[in-house]
């Protein structure tokens, strides 16, 4: 990780929701860090030292799944927050891991300063609560789909969600990460992608996937 002073004090979750009078304090306490592709930002079980706000790039938030697999819970991108799951009233440890999927820049603030920011900025506290609620709902939906939804539908739903995150533009993801996000295997993802290609629902060029027929994918995903 490489540290520098670049930050516009506007992009990240913390800056957007803080009062203007608090931004000089953010500038004083934050660290702007450059993270290389595939680098681990923090690991599940590590003590929480602070909170990360994405300035650019893309990060996967993941947990072990079974003995030799991982389950990707979400993808974070510009403006998002990561590391917040460790904000408990008791033992403060990261309950998930985060890995950069591409060269990424983050603003890091120490935990003590973030907690002070919540006290000073009521709007920030409200937005964080809303974010927690939205994230919990998505996790519950994901767990429900893993139990009840057929794997083809899960893969279609994952593709649609990633397409939405990229604002309906082609997006890049490895087969293995798509499998980890849909809760299945590499081989199953490969087989279903070939079916979607043959049915002209998507195009695939290496890691680049583009949705061609959103309505038909939604029907498969039961959305």
C-alpha cells in the first residue's frame, strides 16, 4: 500500500455526509492510500483500526465458505464504505475480508476519529444507519437465494446486479469471482454463461460481460 495526500473531500461517504465545518478535521486525520490489484486491504479477524472509503477502483467483500471456497457478499466501488462491519459495541474485529479487484485508492480514517465524526454529524449517523439497514436486507436476500433459488437464476441475478452497478455498461469479472458471488462453482458458471451466450442474452469477451436482453435474464432470475 502506498500513501499520499490526494483527496477531494467530496467523493467518499464520510465527506458527502459531513458538515462543511468538519471537513478540515477530515483532511487532517485521513490517509489517502493506493492499493494494488489483488492486494488484501483487511482480513477477517483482524482488529479494526479504522474505516475505509473508496476513492476509485473496485473491491470485493468476502468470507470463507466451506473448506476451500469464498462467498462474495458485495462489491464496493467509488464513494462506498468498507470496514464498517467491525463497528460493534464489544469486540472490534473485521468480520469480513476485503480485496482490491483492480488498482484502487481509498481514504482511511482511524476508528476514534470516525466515532467522533458520528457524534458531530447527525446526518452521517442517519446515513450510516440507513446503509446498514440496506446492506442487511441485501444479505438476507442473498442468503434466501442461496437456499431457495436455482443456480441458473442466481447467476442471472448476479449478472444483472453487476450490470446495474456498472450503470448498464459492460463490466469485468472473473469466472471464479462470479461463481463466488452467485454461491456456486467455476464449472457451473462457465456452463451457464455458454448457455446465455447461445441464447443471445449476453456477450462475453474474456472477463468482459455485456447484457443484451435484460428482460429475459430477469425472467430467469425471477426478478
